[in-house]
C-alpha cells in the first residue's frame, strides 16, 4: 500500500509541476507577446484535481495526515490502538461513502456529456482523480484496520517488511 500511495503522490506532484510550468509559460508569453496558453484554466484545474487527490491516500498510508495527539500520546498503548482503530474505521466509512456519491455524480456528468468551457475537456476526467484518490484512501484505511487488528506497529522493522 505504501508503494502504491507513494507512486500516486508522485503523480500528483508531477501534475502540480505541469500546472506551474504552464502558468509560468503563459506569464512569459503574455509579457513578450499577445500569445497565451490556450485553455490554461481548464488544464490547471485538472492538474490541481490530480495533484490534490492523488496525495490523500499517501497521508493515510504513511500516517502523515494532520492529527492532534496532545492527549492521546499520554494514554495507555491499548487505548491509543483503539483510538487509531476507531479513526481508521471512521475514515473507511466516510471515504467509501464519498467515493460512492462521487461515482454517482461522475456517471451523471458522463451521461450529460458535459465538457470544460475553454477547451472542452470531458468533465469525467475531472471526476476520475476524485474517485481514484478517495477510493484508494478508503482502501488505505482498510489496510490500516487490518494492520491495527494484527497488532502491527509502524516501527522500522514493519516498514522494511512492507517494502519487501
């Protein structure tokens, strides 16, 4: 799961890089001529969707999401484990539900044949990163639940085992 989510996060980072490079090119073109990058808004929006949503699973699988542990670090290990299990269960339920609702909306957009305004990118392409990101984040939470129930902790030894 960690390798998959890392690859997706790198894909997302690449999408952000494309958006930045195209924006800089557009700025340079506008400052020296009347040329622009046609459809820049549509492309940057799609790149942003890809970038943001491909990073979400990484946060769960690598335990890099935002958390406030001022109180939980003082709790006994068993209670910390129960809290982690509860959080992963909530994450799984929420992300699975969000994936399902997003899939329904994407199918509706696909049925309508909607396209972006500037260059006509099918709106389905904007929904795919959302579905992939949320779906894999839900699977990452399922993976976390299994790991918690098996008593696997995130020590260097278990990270090495996952890498193999």
